[in-house]
């Protein structure tokens, strides 16, 4: 059975990009008769206060995008808030440590910036491996002054996978990414580790998310492999851009639900988003279920989608 999921980070009110993500995840799973899990990715508790998560649940209900397992509905694989799942991430970290692949990293932000290879297109800096070869004595000496982050040693090896929407993607983890974080120096587990542990534990079989996370996928596939878990299928969809071509942000008033909810119905909003995403040419208002027949990944473009100046008159 197909199991899709929404995995929003409640660091503010959801915007059109998040809504499109939930809509596509919902349609892709429901069209196959599958179910939908909702998981709140609130690991960064300082940036994700509880009230944002509550608002998000309410917004999703207003949109009519329902879920079978998650907050409020419950389910066998909870809790559905990442902030309450840290014991699972710790267990996975210990498995990786037992493989001898985890090492402490004492680099400060400034050091990372100075030592890293040129920034990639997506903004990720390739870690130069500064702390990879510290001796036990050097580690002990540095640990007195600074609590370390933990990194995973990656191989000089190509990882390729076929994205359900974007096609074949290849990345050499060492060259294109470098040893990546599993836990920050303040103890917060990294997204890459948490998302893999959770998608596997919740039986997720397909992940639908924005193309900004396409380059995270090889890292996640490596974690699946090391942890002996079965990866889901991935579908990355193009990003929604503001009318001037910038990345959409919570500051774009027209893109926020704050202003939209008072002006348009959920059906109007979903109809317009579905047209922008290529599979609902009329743009007519429609509940999510009304789009099931028309939806097809083949009609969704691969290039970023620019929002029109006025989405609604
Ligand atoms: N929590 C992430 C976000 O809101 C999504 C993670 C994912 O879909 O893997 O951007």
C-alpha cells in the first residue's frame, strides 16, 4: 500500500509552496488508494513554537487535505512531532557510531566558512573534512573548550537514483557534499538523520517535496543503506517563485494564508495552484478530491514555476 506524507516545518504560517507540496503529496498517494501521514518537523523548537503547529493543522483542515495518521488522528507510529522522537534518532546515531563512521567536529561557523570548498548552486558548502583525521588526543583537547557536532564520514562514491518526477540524479557524496552533520553542537539532531529514521519508522513509501531537497536525497539514501532500511520512492517538484523570480518566502504577503484565507475559498486556492502546477488547465475552483482524476506527474513541469503578479483578481 502506498503511504505518502506531509512533513512541514512549522516555523511560520504555511505559504503557497508548502500548500502545493501537501496537495501534490496528497494527490499522489490518494490516487493510488494510499494513505497519508502527517509529521510535524519541529526539531528546531526555538523556531517552531507550538502555536505555529496548531495553526498549520487548522490550515490543512481548512484546505481539506486530510491525513490518516498524525497529530489529532493518532496512529501506530507516533508521536508525530519530531521534537518528541529524539530517542529514535539517538538509537540510529549509535548504530552509525558502531559502524565507526561518526566523528566529532569542533569547527566554528567561521572556520567552516573559511575552510569549505566553493558553495554549490543550492547554497550547501562542501565540508573540507578538517576534523576527520584528528587524533584522540586532539579531540580530547578540543572537547575541553567546545562541545562538538557529530558528522558522518561519506565515501568517495557516486550515488544515483531515479526521481519519480525529475528523472536520474547522480551525486558523489565526498566531492559534492562532504561529511555531513548528524547532530549539531547544541545537541539538536540534523534533518537528514531525523527524516530518514521517521520516514522508515512510519512506513512511508513515497516522499513528495520541493526540488530544493533533491540534493539531500543522496545523503538520505546513504543513511538508508547504512541503517539497513528500505528507502521510499522520491518525487521532487519544481519550486514556486515570487513574480520577480525570487524564492518564495513567508514575507510575500500574497503567498501567505494570512491574507488569502480572508479573500478566497480553499477550493479557489487549490484550483489555481493546480493550474500553476500544470494539471488543471481550467483553474476552476475544486476541492482536493475533485483533482484526483486530472492529476498526473507527467503534466507537472520540471522547471521552477513563477507566480503571476495577481493570483486572484
Ligand atoms: N520539513 C521540511 C520542510 O518543511 C520537509 C522535509 C521533507 O519533505 O523531507 O521543508
